[in-house]
């Protein structure tokens, strides 16, 4: 009868320190297949952006408020600078000046023009002031991108 060595007997009782990767790989493959099947079925969100329509006829009289990058306002009537008033207009005086230029016709359109470097907050303040003063038709000037 051969002698049993302690080395041979302890090899049987040694625990396996390795991780079995097969179940992990199986789960990952199943998840991959599920995502591949469901990905085409997911609909992407569609955002409806406003578009700039073309007016059929330009109004006869338009008051244009030009907001400068320094938050100073200038007034232009029918595309012409006001020769009598070349100084910048303060925000608190905008409503009175527009009412004066409208001459009682509250339907006369007011267009706000601003450079892209002007803060959005400045344009909104002008719009808010005009709305509070009762101006009915306020629009924003846009840059046309083509024909």
C-alpha cells in the first residue's frame, strides 16, 4: 500500500478561486439581443420648431425699436430714422414714445430688432413694457436666410 502524502490529499480540498464567466457572458448576450431588437422600435421625440412665415403685404406704417448691445433703444418709423430724436431712448420712456408715434392707432405694428449679441432679457423687457402699456401688435424682426 502506497503511503499517502499530505500534498496529494490537500489538493482535493482546495477551493477554486476563479470566477465562472459563462453565466455572465450568457446574460450579456441576452441583454444585447434584447437591446438590438427594441432599439428600432423606440421612436425619437419630434420637436416642432416655429417657422417664419412670409407676410403677404407689409403694413404701411411700422414702428421699429432697435435694441443695441449696450441696452440702449433707438426708434425708427417706416424704415427711416427719426431725425428729430437721435438720442437713445430709455426703457421707461418706450411706452410713451410708441404711444406718441402710434397717434391713437393701437393696431399699428411695433417690431423689435436686436443683434444676436444682445441679451435675451433686454428684448423681453422691451416686449413686456410694450405689452403692459397696451400695445397690441408686437413682433420680432428676423433675418431672412434666403429667397
